[in-house]
C-alpha cells in the first residue's frame, strides 16, 4: 500500500462543493469563481451557495438575524455563559478559540431544522461570541452585510463592512484542508453537526492552519522600519526559520485570495503607523519572492486586514471560524449523504514482533 506523509496528493473523497488550485491558481465554489463572488455577492449569498447551491441568501440572512438577535436581546443564557467563561479564564489564559470551541459544543441540535437553519444557528453563536470581545456595541446589523456587521462595532463604515464581507467569502470554503477533513472524519461516524463543527474548530486552532494569520502579523509587527524588516528576514532565512504566511500546499503559482485582501489593506491604511506596517509587509513579500520563489497566502495580508478593521490578534482565527463554518457544514452534510466511514490504514514503524 502506497504511503504519502500527511496524505499529500491522496484523493480521500469526492466533493461537489469546491475546487482548489485546479489550474494552479483558481478557487471555485460550486463552479463559481470565488474572486468574482466578492465583487457581486455578499457572504450570505455565498453561504447559501455553499450549503444548498443557490445564490439567494435571504433564507440564511433571516435565520442568522433571528438567532443573533435572540442571543443579543432575549436569551441571556449564552451571554452569561460567555461572561462566566471569560471571568473564570482571563483572556490572557483562555484563547478566544477555546471559548468558541466550548460555546459551540453546548449548542442545541433540533432534528426538524433545515440545513440552513442549523448552520445559521451555529454561525450566529460564533459571531456573537466574537462580538463579546469588543468594548463597543455590536447590536446593529446591516441589511446588506449582515454577518460582517455582527462582528464589527456599530460605528463601522460601509468600506469596512465590505472588506470584512470579502474576507469572510474568501474564508468560506477551501476543499479538504485540515479542519474540513477533521469535520468530515467526525461526520463519517454519523456524529451530529455540532460535534463535527467542534472538530473543525479544534483543528483550526493550530498555528499551521488557522493560527498562521496571527503569527504572520506578529512577525510584521516585530519590525519598526522597512530596513529593519529586510535585515531581519534575511537573518531568519539564514537560520532556516519558517516565515509564516507564505506558500501553499495546493496553489503552485499564487493564492488567488491574497491580491483581494492586499488591495483592501491598501485602501484602508490611513495613518503613518498603518502605512509603515504595510510597507514592511510588502518588503517581506518581495524578499520571499526573490529568495524563495514563494508567494503570500491569504493569511499574510489577511492578518493585516483584520488589524486595520480593529480586531486584536487573538481574534483573527475566530474570524476564520465565522467564515469557514458554512464550508464545514456543507462538507458535513455531503459526508453524511455519502455515509462512508473514513478509516485510513497506517504504516507501522515500531519494533518487530517480540
């Protein structure tokens, strides 16, 4: 039996949800170019497309709005639970991803729910938990950018909402990545949607997956000037240290999501600190291209974009969850329909019989 470390290049299943890197650069959701979707559609439309192959986001919007408002204004249970967790585990000790994992795991499953209703409930819970970390109010939802507005303070302008909406679209789905595969493995046992989504959250918490955006921004922030960044990156390369936010396991030419995110950063930077940080990022990008022929993936400029939108670094990966939850759900439903237990073989490398 042939062995491939990390299952690289192994076809582990069939999916009708997305194609990733088919031509070396492309990303398509059910046949639609994801980059084009950011130009003409909202995250809610894309959520509907990914879940039920329809670009009409009205059902998702109605369900999400109802569940989010219920948590914000009517049901005090979730609010109290979040605050109790945060008080028992100060933010310095409990990463928001751990909070999300715990909050989502306590969600109620209702058998009569539609697929859209089920994931809208989980999505609203995730967004409400993230919003609880803002000091400003987040209770006014935009008609156009519903999910994005649930994650930003009420005073966010339309440009900020659109930028985050695009980010959520680009995070929504990405084939059999680690967290999605974890979700499908759990689903393959006939586990429920909530448990399977929790598997995805747990996998995404690792720095080689969702945490890469945090590490990338921490690297950029570690330099004060472009010259300092140039010297620092060359030094890290000499030491053969990994530079987070570059290259991709599937894309061979470029990550098509990165230019969209980079353009938003360029539009949003409006002060000397932000402009300097953007120049530092571009210098790192230039060096990695010249020295390693590596392109930035969505995490590199994605972290900068989330910073410009006012999010603290430890909320970057939870934002990833807010976008990716619909992709996980679509894969859950697809795996349950296929009803095949995922059970690969292992190559034994231990001691011989004794």
